[in-house]
């Protein structure tokens, strides 16, 4: 069962409580999303490290309940 935008946002907020998050359903199918995430936790981290933080927040659901997630991350 696919993840909803609300579930994605909730999982990220749990791991990164200060995050400003914008989730967009790219196809309207509930399976392909884009996320723009701004968090102080990203400060001093590479883009790859920032993305790993988000994937870790999703608890292994990438590729299973969540097929595609285009990430844009930046520090506050």
C-alpha cells in the first residue's frame, strides 16, 4: 500500500522536528512524490548525507511503500 503525503511528512517530522516540509504528488497517483525539506539538522552535511537522513526517517519504505521520492534539501 502506497504512503500518503501526510504519512511521508509525519515520518520526516518525527526524525527532523524542526523541518519545514513541502510534499508534492508528481503524478497524482500517490506513488511518485517530490519533497522540499529545510532543517537545521542539515547544516554542515553534504547533500548525500542530507538525503540519507531523510531516507532513514522513512524507515526503509523507499522502494516498497514509496516508489519514488525526488528530494530537495537545504539547511535552515
